[in-house]
C-alpha cells in the first residue's frame, strides 16, 4: 500500500530512513544508558575506561545537548539522521483529490487528510481532481461526462409509487447535487415495496413499542434513510450500495453529539420469504433490496447497529446473482445519467477502503442523502 502511495524509490528511501532512525534510536538509548552508568559509577576506581572512551567519542561527535534526558539523546540521534539523509529529488509526493486545499499545498498525507490522499491511483500526481465530473473510478479523466444507459423497460410491471432520491457529492457547501427518480413495483412486490417506503421515510421499527413509549432506560429511534443515509459502496460502473453504516452514530448526530450511551439499535426485521424477484437484474437502472429484505444485506454477521449498511442497491450495468430482489427501476434519462455519474466516482481502493486488492469501495468524496420525496401514482 505504501509503495503505491509514495512510489518505489521513495519507498526504498523510507525503509532506509526508518532503519537508520531505528539504529540512531538504539545508539542514542545505549549512549544514554552508558551516560547514566557513568554518573552512577563516577568516583569509583574501576570505571571501565574503554566504555568511557566510546561514550566520550559519541558525545564529542553529537550535537550539544543541554539536558541529560532520554528525549534529548534521541533528538540528537534523529537530528543527525535527518541532516545526513535529505529527501531524494525524485521522490513522489502523495497528492489527494478530495480536499482541494491540501492538494494545492501538496501536503495531504503530512497533515493527515487521508481522504484527500487516498484513491484508486494512490498518490499519483497525475490523478484527476475527484470533484471533476469527468474524473473516473481509476483516477483518470474520462473523455466525457457519463451519459448513462437507456432507461430500462418496465416489462409490463406497474409503477405504483415514485421515490426521488437526492445525493450530495462531497461535504463542501457548494457540493454537487444529483437526483435519481425511482418507480416502485408495488403491485408485484407489495411487502417489499412497503418496507422500502417505510425505510426511506418514517423509518423501520423492529423493537418492542415499549422501548419507544416508556424508554426502558435506553434511547432508540426508527432506522430511516433520511437520518444518516449514504452511498456506502461503489462497484465501479456496475452498482451502487446505499444504506446507514451506524444507527448509533446517526442518532448521536441527530442530537448534536459525538456519542450517545445506552442507545438501542433496531435489529433486523423479520425476513420477507414469500416474494420472489419479479425480474432478473439484466439491465442498468434496477432498484434491488436483499433477498430476505432490508437489513439482510452484507454478510448477515454484522451487528444490529451495522445491519442496515447495505440496505438497497441500484444497478449501473447488468448484474448476475440471486442475492437481491428487484422491486423497482429508474424512470428517466436524467436519472440514468446521474446514476452513471455516481457509479463512476473515484473510490477508496479496497474493501471498505481498507483491504487492498478488491474492486469496490466507498466513494473518495463522501456521498450523502440530502433529500427524499415520495409520491403515489394516480390510481394507487
């Protein structure tokens, strides 16, 4: 990971420098111990003259230090390393694309702005700016802004409800906003569509009503996409995975706090087993939920707090697999273009941006749900 971030030559330099620093630290500690030993043995007749000579030689060749503390001795050793080992001229600096300010200054890694420094082309100085609509998932500029695939055919399925989701790309005040309009197959998948509509509006309650009525010594809240919903994962140009990473964190933010004690998250709801998918995932623009319903995505090993991180998906290309149930589709070409835009965003490389080698990850720029509108189609 590090070699991808800073370049091979810089990696060699880093390893060499770390080895020298470690050696300097060891020498400094040994010299400090020797110095302390000398202090304790001072005035004794059998002082080891060879040890004394080595110590005095070390002191005479080190920068002058006023204090006898371990920190001073180590600082002297590190100073010597830095003075004698300048950064090679051909070292590649890691540059971020999300945080404009640190990218301009070229110091994202130095100041700890990892979101600005980490992307598909880690540290590549030619990597495109993540806020540019033409910046693709591989960190390279695309020839044009994605226009999206054609709106999928309804295949005779009736649209009963329309849900419009607005996404904000990035956290800046002038963040780009895109909307996706979804039509739901309420006649063909009534239980799944009702669960989806509850989730994106008022929220799902799966704990006892006593928790909400009497408190029972805990705090709780229905789990709703409108509170803490984000674009959690992108499989580049294939699908979006949307949900709530942490119910507790979302609840705390709604209260203006960093953390809330005694919070009780909503467990997974009862599985929906009596509805089959009404069509295969053979087109871009299809809305799907986990086969057993919302809350049953991921590995099913997640805690209750994280059970809704993968709540529903939208395909950006035909997708194989039977782990999802199709319950709706994108309705217009503008939404298809916005879907392609989101599916082409630069991502944090690796599983959840941590384990390298995977082909999906969270978006480099945080993407949040900023607006949700639902309307029923006439006659339903």
